[in-house]
C-alpha cells in the first residue's frame, strides 16, 4: 500500500521511490518524460528518436536505477559520441545525470537536450 502526501511531495512505502518526474527538454522546448525504465536514444526504432545525421541508429541508452532513484546515460559506441555538459562520456560507461545537465547526442547543436524536473 502506498500513501501519497501532497504537502511534502513524499511517497511512503516499503520501497524508496520518488514522485518527481524527470524530463528531457529539447532546444525547441519539446518535453520528453523519462520513464522509470530503460529507453534507447537514436535515429530509428528507439523510444526517443532524434532526426540528426550525427546520431547513430541506436546511439545511447538512458536507464533508471530504482535503488538510487536516479537516471543514468550510456553511449552505445556511437561514432559521434554522447556528451554531458560538453564532456564526451566514455563508450559503454554509465554516467549519473543531475538536474540541469545538458546532454548532447552527436555533434549537432539542434538535438541538444537539458534534463529538468
């Protein structure tokens, strides 16, 4: 049984869970809700599809760690890289995302995304 308290935004249960939703916000203002599960980012057949020639078909993955209540991003060995705050992240290595991080997939400026609550 879960008890949701609106005053403090606290969710109480036997499991530690957040009631906060995270979003990727594109430079055009489009909001993509990050689910509490793994999503693939890429050009084709992905949960988050980006129309950029510098983005691979399966470019990166964003995963949710329920035990730590945080989202993580991992580059899947893409040609043009995945960047967090303008730093290229190593291939096949999960990086923990924080509020206001800027995530870029490939080299185009247009698909730049900002993680916000």
